[in-house]
């Protein structure tokens, strides 16, 4: 809500950083209350103005100037009216104060919990120590029972004002009708203006009383019959019983501001700023009320965006700082406030502009971390998940003492001897996935920290070993974490060295087969030991068979086989399957894939890359005829021409094409002739002039290269020229 009581509604995407949508303007519900307070204040101040004028007229003109000239009846009537009005004004000036206090009478009992204390094996119950009085409990005068309770004094003052106003109307109207102000004898010139003076006074008193009664009628009509407070309460989405208290309190505050200052002061109030002020209070009840209101509006689809914007931009009451402070409260009596504050922070974390201010508060990450050591670990993880969307926050999470360790612990089946449910494990894994995927130098540090944790790999393995559909999502997240960690050389060896991980990746649940293949592809990069582990498990034959599978299985299987050829120890017996298949099955499939005109770029890149590595092991050109070799040479040149500009989705296309051309020329002189005929020299020159740093890396994290090739594409071009 804006300060003018208008809520901004974005009909477009309600998610983070949503695009532009249709903007509608709608009135905030509480705007009806501030307008009601303004109209009441106009009547109240008009009545007070007339009352002041009547008092001045009576004291200066009537009693002060003509006291001895007034009849006895008028003298006492004027005196009584002044006393009545004085009493009414006095009670009116204090009524709002008592009304404020009365709103606390029905506060939720959850804010006044009884602490259970166990001492020496016995149960002792005692009320939590409270060092201040609750205004709803106070008896102003002892032994007077009901009449002294602050919750009832406002009612007494209310009816006292009604009685006073009616009495004033009756007395004033009676005298105005009767006009019996005494006879004026001849020569009594000092009584000539008595009638006019008394008529003016009684008219002022009557007008004041009628305006006051009109105000009360207007009040009663809107409060009792129209049920304005209940309507606004419902429009705000509050509960019709307990949560009527905030609406009443808000209205009384707005009315008080209109009365005590300008009549327009109350119009500047809205429920969000009102709740922010309550949140900054020292009263536990007011803090809880403020937190509940903020959470209600932060969760509302209509008012959420504007509420969070207002919270994030507030400077006077420092709402975000207060919320972060509440996350650290450990007293069990403050659990509800802590939980509510955490939910508000969760909403704030979903907006980038608020996230930057949130994480910029000193001790913010420590406060969020404290949630993970209590019953609030689920919401704490959800906050971290949203914060981890931003690169800088990932660094702060990694640098917060003990936070990474705790997140890793929550991915285990047990933590502190308490069974962890699936949701908590899921949130923990999602946070780790985001941290492990961080780019740049900070990402390398985070991955190193995670891989050095002795429980990270074993927890991932235990998740992969579980069976059942309910853990498939956990397995998928675990595999994605392993894939990101495998960007680090040390982590790759640690993953492979953790017993059972590679075996579980070789035979995954069908739903996570694609993710498992990607993980194996990363684990076999520059890792001779992991290549040997895969070969020892007899997975080479499965990879060769997978070349007949759909696109993604083909691509991943081809890349894993390519890594086995590059980094594996092909002199061992475990690679016999690879050698026996290289000259027949593999070469037949990849050559066929390469010649398909409508082949997807990913499949083509994987086919050329695997073909180039196979040619380094065996002469598989013997399996195809002369015309097929000519067609293959032509196809490679077409690839170089069609991919003149490197692309991050297929960064190795030109490199693999040149590498395969080198392999063909190494085994067959005719192939060298065919390549020259198709323009190899010209294409090599183009590659040399348009080479990019993009083509120097095997793996990327966003736009940052992670694992470089052992040979640059420029050097590869020079090698190719030696065969021409």
C-alpha cells in the first residue's frame, strides 16, 4: 500500500523480477476507516468549536458581565449547562485513551503463555514473570470491581457524554421555546440585551449538543448497523474474532490523529506503516500484532508487492533490521513472533531489491542460520534458498561460520538424533545445489568447501541408495550437486573415491537417468581413476548400446565414451570392449549420425568428438568405402562453414571437426586429398582468424570457463596443416 492508501496490483507474473504487466489501481481496505475518521473529526471539531464559543460567551458576556442582572433560573441553567458541557468535554478528551486500552482486553492467549518448569524430576507450573501491568487488568480504584476496570471505563465515559448532550439539548431547547427571561422594567437599560445574549448562548449550546449527537449517530450507524469495522476487517483478510483488535486499534489511532492535529493527519495512515510502528514497540503484544499484520499483507496476492516494497524502502522505523533481530530470539514465549518474522523475511527474500538490503544488515546470515538449530529449520532453509539465487549471497552463506556444515547435516537421514523429513532434506539439497553451481572464483571456493566436508559425499550416496518414488526428487538434486562439484578436480576424485557413488550413477532410477549420465560425463573429465572405475564396473558395453537410445542418452553416452578414450588407460583389459566396438558398432553409428542432414547440433558435436577420439585408437576408416570417405570429408567441411561463429551450447564443434580431419589424414592419404579438395586450407584459415576463448574450455559455469582443453584450437590448426 502506498502512503495514500492505494494498493498497486500487477496482473503479470507475481514471481521474482517479473516482467511488465497491466497495472491496476485499487483502494486499500483501511482507506474507508481513515475517511470515516476524517468525517467524525470534522463533526467533533465543529462541535468543540461551538462549545468553546459558547463557553467564552457565557463566561465573558453572561456570567462575567451580567451575572447580577440574570434571573435566578437562567443563572443556574447557564451554570449547569457549562458544568455539563465541561464534564462532557473532559470525558470526551479521555475516551479515546480508554478505547485504546480496551482493545487489548481480548488479545490472543498465545502471547501470554504459561511456562512449564521441571525441577528435580517434579513438575512445577508458574506464570511467566511479567514486570509491567496489562492495562486490561488494572483496577484504578481498589474494591470497586467492574466499574474500575479499564476495559469498561470507556463505556462509562461514552454514555456519560450521551447523557450530558441530551440533557443540554433538553435544557437549551426548553429555554429557547419558552423565552421567559424575566420582564424588563422601565429604565433598566442594562437588561436590554439580556434576551439576545441568552438566546445566543442557548443556541450555541443546542448546536454543540446536536452536532455531538449527530457525530454519535454517524458513529453508531457505521459501527453498529453498517458494520464498517467488520467489513474492513474481512477485506483485509483478518480473522473475525481475534484479529478485529488490529482494525479497532488502527481506527482509534487514525481518529486520534485527526482530533489532536490536522483533520487530514489520519489520512496519511495505512495498515503497513501502522504495523511497522507496532513492530518497533517494546510491548510483546504490540510486536506480535504488528508482525501478524505485515505477514497477512505480505502473503496477500493483491497487496503483497506493494507491502514488501514499502517494508524494504522504510527508513524511519527500520523494519527489516527489527525483523532480522527477531530471528535470533530464543525465548519460547517469543516463538510465535520469531516464526512470523521469519515468514516475513521469507517474502522479502523473494525480491531482489529487498534481498540486497536484507543481506546488507550486519549479522543477517547469522540470524538466519540460528533458525536451522531449532524447530524453524524448514523456513530457514527456504529463506536461504531464495537468497542463494544471487551470487553475492552465496558467498555470504559460505562465509557464515557453521552454516554450510549445518546445511550438509540436514541432508542426512538424522541430525542431532532427530529424524529429518523429506521436505527438509529437499530444501537443504536445493540450497546446496545453488551454492555448488555458483560461478567464478567464489564458486570454486564454495565447491572446495563442500567437497572437503566429510559428510557431503556420503550423504549424497546414501540418498542415491534409497529406493522408492518418494525419494526420486532427492536423488535428482543429489546428482545435480555432484555434477556441479565435479567441476573441481579434487572433488571429482573425492566423489569417485567415495564407495558406491559411481555404481549408483551407472544404475540410476529411470527418472534420473539423464542427470546420472551428465554426472558421469563430468566425473570422467581429466580423471583416469574414475574412467577406470567405470570400466571395471563393466559399463563400457552399456554405453555402446546406449548409442541407439534417444537423443539425450546418445549425447551423454557419446561424451562419456569420448572421455574414456581421452583420459582412460586403454592398455588395460577393461577397455577391450571399447576397442572391439570401436571399429564396428561405434564407427557405424557415429558416421551415420554425422551424415544426417537434419541432425541436431548437440548430437552432431558429440558424434564428431567421439569419432575423432576413436580414430586415435583404431583405423575405423577401413569399415567404410571410398565414396563414404569422400562424403565424410565433405561433411566435415560443411560443419566448419556452417559454424563459423563459436556457440556456448556447442563450443567444441569446430575443434572436434578439425581433430577428426587430422585423424582421417593420419590413417588415409586419400582422405587428405579429399579434405583439400573440399577446402580444408581455406577453412583452417577462417578458424584461425575467428578463434575464441570459448573454444578453449570443456565446461562452463554460466559464461565462465571451468576446465580448459589441453591443447588450444590454434595449436590444433597448426597440427592439421602439417598433414596438408
